[in-house]
C-alpha cells in the first residue's frame, strides 16, 4: 500500500509486513528494466488518493486538491 509515514519506525514496521513489490493494477508495458503500471482509481481508491496527495506535495501552485473517487475514474500510469 502506498502510504505516507511521518516516522521511520512506522515505515520499518510496514516494510517488514508488506510483501508487495510493485504497484497494484496491471502491467501495461515493459522494456528491459522499465515497467509501466496502469492503476485504476475505481478499483484501488486508497492507493490512488495517496498517490494524488504525494504528487501534490511537489506542485507549489496548487491551492486545493479535490479527488472524489466515487464519481470519477482515472487511470494512473506509474513508471
């Protein structure tokens, strides 16, 4: 699960328990060591919401972030 942690201890506990090594969804493309994953927000809601919040932290000009996964489906492509 893609989550944001405020401390290294919680991240360590999660890393020991979690066996997932790639994003949820399907493999859309692979060439050599590069893989692109397609994640549907209608299926993996929490993962996509956390991904949106993570992306927002790198955009300085965004005043608000609205992500309603109940009424909107969006495909995320992750490299």
